[in-house]
DNA sequence: CGATAATAGCTGCCCAGGCAGTAATGATTT
DNA sequence: AAATCATTACTGCCTGGGCAGCTATTATCG
C-alpha cells in the first residue's frame, strides 16, 4: 500500500502534483516561446535542434520516446526544419528503415545562438533558488518521472484492460453499493 | 544578476528544467487519463468538476486564469459537461456577464467517485518519496511557478503593468449567495 | 528458404487548444 | 445621461498533436 501523501478527505486539486506540474509546464512554455517566436522558430523546433546538438538523439524515434512526442507530428516538424536547411535526413545503409538526423552548419549556428537565451531564462526563473534548492528540484523531478514512467509502461500489455469503456459513463460509478 | 545555476558551456537540454517539467506533465497525463477514459471522461472535464467541487472557481474566467486554459476551449468543455447533465450554468443578477457554474447532483456523485482514484494514483507516484521529499517538491514547484508567473506577467506590453489587481475575484463569488 | 512478426518513418483524419473577433453587460468618465 | 472603455462569455478559424493505417525494411522462426 502506498504512502498516504494525499488523503481523499483533505485533497484539493489546486495543491495536487498534477496541477502544479501542468502549471509549471504552461508557464515554462510562455516564458520560452517569445525567444523563439521572435526569431521565427517554435519551441518544438528548438527542442529538436537542441537534442541533436547535444547528441542525445539522432533518430526521430529516439526523440519520440525520450521527449514523448508523437511520431507523426515529429515528421512534420522535421520537414519544416529540413525545408529551412537546418537539419538533414541521412539514410544509412546499416538499417535503411532509420533516418539519421544531422544539424547543418546553419542549424549549428542557430542553436548556438538560441541556447544562451534559454539558459538565461532558466537562470532567471531560478534566481531565488539556492544551489541546493535547484538541484533538489531537479533530483525530485527526475525521481518522479522515473516512477511515473514505470507506472505507465506497466500498463501497456495487451488486453489486460478491465473496463470495456464508453457507453457506461457515470452509471459505472455507483456499482459498488 | 541571476545565479548561474546553468552554464552555457555545460548546459544539456535533457537536464534542463523545461524538459523535466514537460516530461512530468506528459507522464502525469498518461497516468491519469486511463482513469477518466475508462469512464467516458476526459482529463480536462475532470479538472473542471474537481475545481468546482473544491470551490476554487465558480466562473469560467477563474478557471481560465488559474488553470491557464483557453477561454474558447473552456466554453466547449463546459458545453459537454452541461449536455451530460454534470454542471449547470446559472446567470446571476449581480453581474450578468458572469456565468456561475454549479455541479449538479450527478456531477457531485461523479466527482466523488473520481477523486479517490486520482489520489490513489498520486500516492502511488510518490510512494518512494519521504514525506519531506513530497512536500519539498510541492514547495519548490509552487516557488518556481510563482517566479515564472511574475516573469510572464511582466511582459504584457499593452496595459500599464502596475497591477490591474483584479478586485475581488474569489471573495466576490462567495458573497452573492 | 519462405512466411510472419516487428520496427522506423510517413500520411490522412480528427479533435482540442490558441487566437482573434463579437455581443452583452458593467464600469468609468465627462 | 451619453460616450467610452473594460470585462465576460462565446464563436469561427487555423494550427498542431493524437491516433490509426500504410510502406519499406529488418528480425525471427518454422
């Protein structure tokens, strides 16, 4: 049985992790987007270039899984970046299903100018944080993500899903009397 | 000058707050959505009912600002909830521009069955956390949000930014009973 | 070897959110 | 009181993500 960090009788959604994280995400977007918009980029475009720069990923698939982005949507973003000459798609003979993404010179220059702006914003967002607080926040988020990840993955096996879903709506709720 | 939590020369996007928060948000959605989907609801529908239950908001506007949700999108979600008889729109004479949202009996029953499931998921996500860690994560996220909020607000170009102050929003709602 | 499954990427379709504009009501100013 | 501005909720339109299906390639197994 899990720890009772939250209790049903006292739980209020405005204090829940879901809300806090959603709000942080939304605010983070609003904070960063002006940087990119002013230069004709979108946030997701920056993310992809940034990941390529850092060597985190070279295939669309890797970005999909690690950044949790839809495969189809990603294809279109890469199309945009390729059209603007920022990234290139390379087919390797090793596995011809895979596409290797590479930053062009223009792409490298671009990301090199964007990263400092992002770092500045991050530092500004954390300016009231002590070094310990900042690293603790990072550590706790990583820990949370790790746990959530395992929980999500555990639920993917085929057909173990209990409810047939739909149709029942709220009637489903009062069954346990 | 802001603290140098991140440095340009060593910054890697996979450790950045933006990524960690985005990932947490995405994973949180994936964790929670099965609860609602199996019962014919969406996450945002739950959120609205939950906020109404907790008395956090009674007007669409309040939900928009506090939950950072688009006004137009919210109208449609409320339409869905109203069609299913979960919430009602009430026009008060006090200010006929505003709509007061109320959970119907069905809505109250519904949210009463959903909240424990959410709480359970949250506790599960935090089961490896000590009490201190959990509250520290909450505190740091609130602190971060507060800082980000002020940063975003400061950039509104049009209005005089010296605090529109939004005279009486939550208290306003209560006295009209 | 051939057949089937699995993987990577792409395309089409649908839906929800972002944005701008509108109508109704209320507040403020003159 | 009239005029102007502000606020609230709603609507239409568009973009972008989620999902399912498709193709090409590779892996697995009989």
